[in-house]
C-alpha cells in the first residue's frame, strides 16, 4: 500500500509548515499538518540541531540588503573586477568608491553591513497509514532562525569570494534577526521508496529490505519501525545516468542502551539480551541495532545461533529464524 502525495498535497504540507509558529511541542504545526493531510496523525521524533548555513546581508540597523550572501558576494566580486581593495573600500564607505557601493546594493551609510546565517534545527515527524513496516510518511522540517554572524570583510584578508563572507574566528555574534520559522525540507512515502529500492537491481537485496523483512517476521513486528527508526534517504546518479535511491535506518533513540558484553554465554547471554531489549523499548532491539551497525559486538549473532543449536532456546522460533538467516548471509544497512 502506498499513499499518494501529489503536488496539491505537497503544497498543502509546505503551506502548513510556513504558516505554523514554532513551539516546543509543535502543537500548531501538528494541527495544521492534520488539516493538510486529512486522516494522517503525525508524531514528533527526536530532532537534530546545532547546524548553520549561510544567510543574507543586513544593515547595522537590521534592514535587509540581500537574502543570499553567497549570490550577493559573487555579484559584488565581479562588479569590483575581483579587486579586493576596491570592494573593501566600498563596503567600508570610502567616498572614492561610492559608485561601486551603490552598484553592489549597499545603502549610503558608511557602516559596514552585517552578514547573517541561519541557525537550524531539523525536526522529524512520522505518520503511519498501514500495517507494513514501511507504510509511513516521514517529514523533515527545518526550524530556522536568522542570526547575525559578523561584519562584512572586517578583520581578515580578502583574496576570494569565500574570504569576503567568512567571519574572523573571534567575530561571531549570534544576535537574532526576526523570529524563528518552519520550512519543509523533505517528505517521503516510505512504501514508495522501498518499492523503488527493491526494483533497482538484481543480486543480493539491499540491507534495508532485509531489515524490514526481518522486522515483519520477528517479535519486533509488535511495534512500528517508525516508532524507533528514522530512514536516511540518499540519491545519486550511477555510471549509466540512472538516478538511484539508498535508504539507511537511523535510530530515533536519544540514548544508547548499555552495550552488550563480549564473551558471555548461556543464561548470562539470555539475560543480557533481555536487558538490552528492555532498555531499547522493543523486542529484538539487539538484533536490529547489530544489523544497522550499532552496539552489536562482532560475532554476537553467531554466538546466539550456536547456543540455540546447543539447546538454549531463549528465543522464539521466529526470532531464531532471523538470526539463523543472518548468520548464513550477514548484512549491514
């Protein structure tokens, strides 16, 4: 089953993001998303914060000059004929370069303008619409706040466009410019993407396909994949000019269970696996963390399977079948 996200639905979600006021629990955004996609109940997942991207250019009083500092800087560099001395003089208000100052869009005042940057937080939201593990929508929504970065081309030599907009190491400001906003970054129907990954090639199935298949047939199926994992989607063009899609499960946990010790066996190993699953919040968490390259000691699956064969039946049959198949054909997502 797939959910059709057509251009109208995409536009409605984008408008919901733009119209919502950022709040700690995203109440306004969640209400508007429910209207944009009727019947879908979105839930927030842990966020990723602490990143920045270039912003624009403003006057010292906060009036906007340019929305995109990189585009502005490239244009100004060309207008100054790549003469850093002229450009810096124009930026600092040298009367001899007043004409160039007007051409590059700076106001008549002599104060050096301020470069801004966007301080960003990426929020993740998921909504299930079916029983299959991949039957969910994943939204990536950025919460952006424009903040001041530094005075343009003050305190550092300029030999290129990059130097023009780069801050001095001790010159970052961080004063807010305006209010925070939401912006839609990506929306994915995972069923559609998983079907595309499945149809991309022959040979050994992609790791994410086996991950989801193991989820379906193990005790982990008692809970939703989207409750514990986000999907990192990548796109690239292969040597034949065909666009390819890759998907990698990424844990949505904000904490890590205590790692499983190496060398334990029998009852001790059974207790450690149960302890790990309790801390993670769902059955077979140790197995899926191992398949995704998290926390699993080398040889863990083999140790569990060998003890199963020796009569330590602390896993139900369906979980043991996943472990046995993994031992025959290991995979990583």
